[in-house]
C-alpha cells in the first residue's frame, strides 16, 4: 500500500510553501506501510530558528487554505525542530544542525522517497478568480 493521492498532494503543497520561505533539502517520504497513523513525512531544514518559524507558518497557512488544520504542533518554542501533524502528513522543519544530527532520512531509509517534481499541486483557493481577472 502506498500513500493516498490526497496525502501526496498535501505533501506537495507543504513542500512548495517551505520552498517559498527558502527551506533547504525539502523531501517527502512515504511512510504509509510503516506508520499506521500517517502517510507522508515532509522534511525541510533552515539555517536559523527564525527561518524555521517562517517556514512552519507558511506551511500551516497554505494547508489551511486547502482545509487541512494541524492536529498538533510541537517544538515551536525552541525553534530548532518543529513538527506539525496534519493527520495525513507530518511536516518536520528542522534547524540544519538537528537535521544532520537526527538524520530522519537515514532512519526512514527503508521507506520510498516521493518524487514531488512529478506531483501536480492543487490550485490555490481563489486562484481561478485571479486568473480570470488577468485574462480580462
């Protein structure tokens, strides 16, 4: 069994949002066969606590636009490793030192990485109205 299409699309949106805030080494791992509680881990890193916070806020805002509210958010106070649990996906935003030390990619190496470049992101709510206005 692989991750649900909906989960993969949410992962794509989370990765795009992280990228907009200059996240580094963004990747998605299909953990659906190993974890019964979630389908995908999205992992991103940043060089400072402030940037970790900016990435977390953007990811949360973009997924809320799609109707996905976080179930839990942990680690925000320290700003070194923030976990946002959306149920279908879990987003880990780590300071680059924590990313290197904990090496989640290595820990979950038996799970396939999702090639997010091949995933179409759902349109942002309201994007159709903006496109129509541009055409007029």
